[in-house]
């Protein structure tokens, strides 16, 4: 068998970043194995930002997972799209770039062994990976591979939204990824010059011709090759037909929160009793593999618009040739935006230490599958709690690597989760009912006036909610009995030559979309794996509600000016 120093399983978000950083050493050989196909440059479904609904549910781009019947959602199976293409989910996601709240990482660091994952130690890696076109400063980077454009948010509906949140008692903020996350602002997006900037485009394609880097697509890893408790390579199927094996100095799993724990369990690394019941020999008894599953659930509150200002007419078939031509030749127009250009974060009540509710505003009423309500013009806000105390599980059903594992998220299963959903819906409705929307609103069309009481709200959420596509935490970092990955090395506990770097290693899901935290983890992990000196910690201030912190960065003259809203 041909051997490589590193075999990276999964050419998704984290895998692309690691391939770039580890192959920067010309003496190190790196192989990337991606189960999906290439992200061809001519594929508009990947590269046109507005085309984001098309890959979801399409077997050419999507693993097409489903949850088990969710017991607190009337037995519904919740569809879970995950990218099965070079770039992974960064090639099919909504292109929203959110780091999470700095206190997310303080929470991570509060767990035993996680001290080096606090905000001060993570911030240098956030800065290293990005070029923030809005401007580099103490919080934002200016020379990284991920070029971030801020949403223009020029549609008049965005103006009404920003005015309405202030009328409802909330502040605007300069940057949800900077000093203060709490508040509302235009969002950073992985869109550059009218094209999706996936992890593959940002990290992999610029270095893909390095002689020490090999990338194989259509190569699904079917198992880890173990010698005792050491991983020495992988078996994979090339093109769906040809069995291959490759030796590895180290194997790095970057398959995400579903594929990585699945491969661990198939290799006998997980709950020994459960694996033996499936006829799988236990190699290392790690009961935390597949546990601690977390996600964000979301709903859309939709209003009809009595003014013709939404982007709905552009979705008519007769306009699509023009949209395609404008995007293809000029990289502008409706096709050049993901249209999630603004939103924000608030606290659901005064006892919450930092924001736990997220808003994404969209100047059209539409669902991810492309379906629209009867109203010609409309707008909506995507909403959901960020810190649910719900925990789920991921368990393989058999030793067949092609059978999807059983995913049970247990959405709405706790009293706290249900309470936050009620607070979330009421907070969103308060914003959408402010005078700023009076010139536009023709009434709420989803969920509508028949959903009002707490019980009606929870019943609607159970019927209508979708995943925000943020599965995570199934092989968490830490040193306790339920941890899977060593936070100092990214090695799987009890196994030599095997590491995990992706969303599965998060101990707690972050406050917002998880792409940015995954890329930060990959950047930091690259230094840990390569043995590089870690970037020095950056001790910069960040907003903490109730601790006397000013609404703007210390020294900003606006802190002495009385502004509307509440802090």
C-alpha cells in the first residue's frame, strides 16, 4: 500500500483547512479522501450564492440524512442536509459567517483540560483565517484566506427591520463578530465578488498543485485499519466500485458530527457493550462517542408585504435567464447574494448572561425547499434558541458503513427548551409588529393568528420547525469520562495515530452558525498536529452584559452619547 504522513478523511470545511496548513511543509505528504464529487468551477448550484436551495436534497451534493422519529415533535423525522462534495457543507450552506459569542469559548474553557480553548486563545486563529473587508482591528483579521463581505442590506425591508428592533428596545451593533455580538447588524458572509467562497475555494484550490498534496474525490472511507489500538490506515471505495487501502502515519477524521463518530464506532471505538451487540469487536471503550449530540432548531415567521419590495418576483421562471446571465458574466444581481444579509442576537430574559436567541432576516417569504406562500410579496425572520439543554445521540445500526446511523436529537424534550421557544416566538413577533413595519406588513401568514397561546406555539414549532443544520458535539474534546478527543493534541483518547478535527469535537454548540468555529478549530488543530508554536493569546475586551461594559469598545466616543434602545 502507498503511504502518506497524513490521511485526511473528508474534504469538507475542516479537511480543506488542514490540507492547506499541513501540506505547507514540503516534507509532509497529505492525502485527502472525499466521498463526494468535485466542486466543479462551472457548477452554478454551488458557486451562485442565490442558488443555495438547489443542492439541498439533491443526492449529487447532499448526504440526505434524516433523524429518527422525534418523540417531542409528533414522531416527525427531521431532514438533515450535509454536504457530500468537495468543500463539504461549506459548498451548500447559507454562507453566513458567525463566530459565536466570546463567552461560548469561556464556557468551553471551564471544562477540565480545556483551558487553552478560551476566547483569548481562539481569537488569534479566528483572525488568522479571515480577511474582513469591513476592516481589520483588534477583533478582526485582515490577511486570511476567508474573505468576508458584509451584507449590503439595502432593500427597504432591511431598513424597516433595523428600525423595528430599536423600537422594540434592542440596540444595533457594529459587528456581531467583533466586540459586541448582542444586537442587530448586517452579517458577514462567505461571498466574495459575487461567488460563494467555500473552504475548498479558500483553502484547497489555491494549493492543490503542491506535489506533496493528493486529493481524491468519489472516495468513501469504509473503515479504519487498526493494529491493536493504533490506526495505521484506511479502507475506501473509489468511484463506488473499486476497493482501495492506504497506509497512514496518522489518520485525521474530518467527516463532521455525523460521519466521524460513525467511523469511530465502525472501527470498534465507542460504547463497547453497544458495539459488541452489533457484532463489532471493541478496540477502545469510549462511551462518549456519538453522545452529546447538539443542534439548532429554527422556524420562520413570515409576513405578507403590501408593497412590492421583496425579491419574490425575481424567482419567476421568466426572470431566471436574466439572473443567470447577470451572475455568470458580471457577478452581480439577485444571483450574487445569499440574501441573508442581516440579523442579530438578543437575550430572552434578564436572567440570561449573554444572547441566546438568533435572528436572520430575509426580504422574501420562502422555505429552504424553494416553496413559497400564496402571497406574492413577503418577508420573514428565521429564529431559534442557541443554547438548548437538549442532548441527543448518534448510533450506528449495523457494521455496514453505507447505512446511515440513527440520529435522535430529542428536540423540545426539556422544560427549558420549550420555555425558550415561547420566549423566542414572542420576541420575534414583538419586533415584526413595530410601527416601522406598518407601511409593509399585510399580516402574519406563518404561523398566523391561530397560534397564540403557549401550547399553540409549542405545537406549531413541533409541526413546522426545521434544523438550522448545525449538528455538533458527538466526539467532544475534554478529559472527563464522556470525552473522546484530547484538547491538547486532537488525538482520540486511548488510540494512537488517530485524531478528529471537525464540529464533532465541540463540547457545546456555539451561539450562531457553526462554520466559522469549525474553521477556527481546524486552524488551531493544524498547529497542534504539526507541532508549531501556538499563536499567542490575545487578551482583548468583549462585551459582557451587566458587568459595566460599555456598549461600544472602550475608548469609542459613542459611549458618551445617549442612544436609543436598551443595553
